[in-house]
């Protein structure tokens, strides 16, 4: 972890933590997961008042990961080695909500949540 809103990891470290074999397929699964989460947006509807006579917030949409960087580091010596690192950037609001004491995430109070609908990507648009 570097800053409050970013996480840095190397593929080999994550593979070790997950107890996955260090194969091309495992590394592609990590890459695919990063891309999927980067492209994921959360849409929620709520009737949150904005203040007396000012109306209410009807819905909002947010991203979990706001960006990411990948770096390839070439290491000399026998054997030559390429080490890949990924930096994930999260929205500050997400970090604050996850760090808080309640079960509150992306504006959702999970203590009060009654229904959750997962919308497939092909039906959005």
C-alpha cells in the first residue's frame, strides 16, 4: 500500500497470497480481474434529502477503481526476469466508507439493504 487511495502489488506476491500457481493463465486472470473492476460502476437509487425545500438525490453512479497503472521491471542477471507491478487507484470516498465503523459502502447502508439487483453489462446502455 502506498497512499491512502492506492494499492500496489506484484503478480508473484498476489499469486503467493492466493496460493495460485505462477502460470500464464493465473497472470491473465489477475489482469482480467483488474480490467473488470476498473470497468465496473455501481448505480444506486435512494431518496436522500438535500435539505429543507431543496429536493432529494435520486440516484448516483460510482466506480470502485478510478484508474490503474502497470509497470514492467527488467531485472538483469541469470536468469533475466521481468517483474510486473500494478497500482490500483480507488476513489477517496470509497476508502473513507470502507474505513468507517458501519456497514456502509458506496452510499449503501448494508444494515438497511433489502434488495440487490445485479444488472448484466449487455442490458445497460
